């Protein structure tokens, strides 16, 4: 959760590293808490032990020492949680936080994907966004990654105050010149009255910005594969695909979120209706206290976490989640998977709503594969609203 600065547009849990650290816990001690979480909770994970993806996010995990990352991986291995062959192993790194020695250490421990929080090459806009790094820092990091022929993703932030289409085109051209394998494009999203809410391009121009991003990246060999993600074929984020394809995942550390499917709970003989979402607190002291109070023996997310940190999903919630996440990738989802998970009656209701959205040209279907159209992706929240189910609705026929 540590960062060089506290960016005003970011609402993740984070603490400024250094004298201003208000967490009350230094990075060394925080890593020990994460290791304690692994030891006390790993056996309560009702899922397979082979890991298809490991993702160190933040904050800025590249501010930790590589030995910290390795110690967490060692703790996981001690509990039987090891990456399977071909697993994706990602770490987020920011400009000015990674040099050759650090990169060598990451590669030696098996990290094979890097996510670069660059945002823009415009130094003026970096200051507007509250970033400490400069475009020179970004260029030096991208040069380092290119020299070492590593796989990395580039984070692009657009619709910043006073940003123009020409400025965005320049960011895209410079990004493509370094040859990233993946790019995530984030439209600045802040509430009215926020200090970054003024001076931004009007909504119509923001739509045009996204069109420019999509067309420019497609021409550069990074076609769009999800609402806000672009990749060279074969380099799509496998970690994010877990989220979008109804797979279980375990989040470790302060304020991290997890999801275990109904099927994975059932394999352990535990009943969680239609799966469960659970999360750690945002408060460092409470996080530490909960780990110290962890019960001995078999620890269970369903029975050991406070009620305020777990949501046992009902059928209408699971159906809503399935549709919302399944429509994020451009390929969409297979209606056979929908029927297999929820049965004919609930699937009928979902397909009725999808058919209405198809008549409005917001979704499309081909051979049972449902996906959003370009028009639908531009108003994705409207599509998701129409596919949100309330209690009892998932069993009604339209």
C-alpha cells in the first residue's frame, strides 16, 4: 500500500512512503503481516493449490525490496501454493522505482510480466495529476524493459484537465514506439467538485479520445480485447481474465478483495449459496489485530471473518455478477455456461433481457456467444443496469 505520492485521483488504500507514512507500520513489518495472513488463512482457501496467476499490485509494490516479494512467494510455497507451469506472474512498477539490479532480481524469482504506471508523457499533465515522476523517468524505465526484452503493460490515463486530442495522440505514438505488449486505458473518473473535475474535455470529446485510442492501438498491433484493455495477440492479461470468467481468486494484504465460486466451496463441503466475496479492512491496525486473533486450526472465510467483510451471494447477485463481468471482454460469454451455472429458468430471464438489449443494438449474439456492440461498450453502465437483478427476480419468467 506504499507510494511515492498520494495521487488525488486514486481511491485505493495507500500510504506515502517515508516520514509522512501514516500507516504506523513500516514496509518490513507490513510484509510480515502479509506472511502471517498466508500462514493463518491458506488452508481455508477452498480452491486448487496450483496458481495460474500471481499479481503484486498496490500502491507501488516496486518500492518494496525484491527480498520482500520473494519472502511472500516463499510463504505461499510453504503452504503448497505454487505457480503452475506457464503461470502469469505480474508486478506493478512505477517510473523511477526500478533499475537493472532490481529488474534482475524480479526476473530471477520468476516474474514474467510488468505493469508500468506511466499515465502520460506530458510533464505538465503529470504534475496536474499529482505524479512525482517525469517523462524522462518513464522513458528510462521503458528503455530498460526494452533492452531486457521483457513482457510489460503500459497504463495510460486520459481525459485529464486541459488534455487535448493531439496530446493524446502524442502519448499513444510515444507509447507504441517502445513496443509494449499490453495497454490499459483509464478515463479519469472523479466526482463533481473534485479539483481534477474542471477543465476536462466534454463527454463527446472523451468518446472521441477513446475511439482514437482504439484505432491507433489496433493499427499498432494491440487490438482491443476488453472494455479498457488492449494487447498483442497472446498477451492478454490472464490475471484479469480470471475476474471476467467467473473464476476464484484470493486477495492478500490490506483492503484486498477475494471471490470464491459456489463450486469451489462445494468441493470442500462448505455451503456459500452462490459463492462469496470477502475482503480485508482498509485500516492497518484492524488488519493486524484480526490476524493476531485468527483462530487456531482450520480457518474458514465463511465463519471467521466479521460479517462486514463478507458477502455470501444469493442467486440474483451471482447472476448479476456473471453477466456484468462476462460482457467486459469483447468475446463475451457463452450462454451454455450461463445455463449450466444457473439453470433454465434463470437463464431464460437473463436471455430475455439480453434479447431486448440486442434489439437496441447494445449487445449482439452469434452461435450462443453474447457480447456488447461498440455502441453498448460506450454506454456499458446502462447495459449493466439493465442486467442487474433484484432479490426474487432471477426465478421469474418474463
